[in-house]
C-alpha cells in the first residue's frame, strides 16, 4: 500500500506505509497531514489511514481478503474533491513516479522551475532579491544585516527545494515563511556555513600553511578536490535531516559508496550547470540597458539554482531504498 502526502501546500510521495510510519516518528510529516491512496476519492488525514493499512497488512499475512473499513472524514475546505485515477493525486501537479532511474528523473529537471506556479515564484524571487541587493549596498550595520538576511533566506529556500525534491514532489515549493529570524534565517545560514567549512576548510587551511612547498600544494589541492566531491552529499544529508550531525563522514561516505554512479552523474550535472550559469551571466552583463542586466542575472541565477539543487534532491528520491536514511 502506498500513500501520497499533502503537506504545507506541497504534494509528496508516493511512499510505502512503512516509510510513512518512519517519517511520522522522525517528525517529517504529521498524522494530521492529508493522504491519498488507490481506492479513495478524497484526501484523508494520515491518522485515519494508518489503522486501515494495518488491517490490510494483517489480512494479507493471513492470505485472506482485507476487511473493508469505511472512512467518513469530510474534505478539508482548502482541498478540492476530485475523483483520482490510479497513482495520480487529485490536486496539484502529478507526483514523480517511483522506481525510475536517477537519469530518467534528471531528464525532466530543466522544466522543474516551470511546473505549477514556478514562473510566478521565480519572478517574485527576482524582484525580492533585486530589492535586497539594493538595500544591502547601504553602508554599515544595515547593509550587513540585509546581506545576512538575504543569504540566509536563499539558503532556507535551497534546503526546501532539496527536501521536497528528495521526497518526490514534482513542483517548485513556495518561498519559505519568515516568522523568526533565528530559526528561519540564521539556522539555515549557519548550517550551510558549517557544511562548507567542514568540506572545504581542511583543504583551505592546508593551502594556507603549505607556503611554497610543492608537496604541501599537492596535498592541499587533493583535500580541496575531496571536499568538493563530498559537498553535494553533505548538503543533501544536512537538508534532509535538518541537522549538522548528518555530516558524519562515515554516514556520508557510506551513502556515496551505495550510489557511486548516480552520485558522479549528479556532481557532473552540478558542475555543468554552474559553468552554464557563469557563461550566461557574463553574456547578460554585456547588455548596456540600465538595470536590465541585474534583473536578468538574478532571474537566471534563481533558475539555475533551482535546477542545481533539484538534481541533488532527486538523488535521494531515486535511491531512497539504497540510502535508507528514513
């Protein structure tokens, strides 16, 4: 039995029942979130489906037909009641199909930013960050605060993209809510800074201490290369677990070893996207019309950012059984 989950306006899954139960215990989803599975015509709270699923599993174990249990939960007002065909949720963009290769998911990553309200989100984000950049140009503490806020907010969105993609959502998530500066801005910012320091710090420190020693330079560049190779899986692990404890080298290296080919493909795609983005921004910078280059550059940066971290999140969704994080 597989369930689709509707949480915070996003559609996730489908997930096996055991995975749903583990996600509830981990706090990733709540029993009050809405769910849907084959045979239902409306979204139903997860808590109401778990007893039904348990009954079905027990019946299957005895090789007897499952006991039908009627569920009479009214539809939540914000969710439109629609008859749903098999494995397609009745609201939003259809979720990603399970049991496909990572490469198969990657082929559709380029259109990910355009799914659902993606274009509106990209335009709104472009305007927002153009304004923030203008405010950050102010001197003193105000400029520093605005720059910190903008960076932390963007990191929070990156983590949201990775998390929703890693759980199988097919469309761009909404921009994060902002209610608490420490939790919503500083926490994601320090998490990302911690990941970067952990991955690249040893190589940068070794390079600084090596002086003119060629052996020291070789060791430093080796550490930096290993750090860059370690970085995508580290960001994925921290984003999915929402904790810097996920940087554990044993866990991260083991995860890379479980999906080596897909991981190398993800790193190659990330490198290619970064190269394309830099090339495009160079071309856009040649436009002589005032203001326009900055606006187009911000839009292009957001587009490539969503695609880049989408590829990282999909690595978990395509290999969630082999990674076995939840």
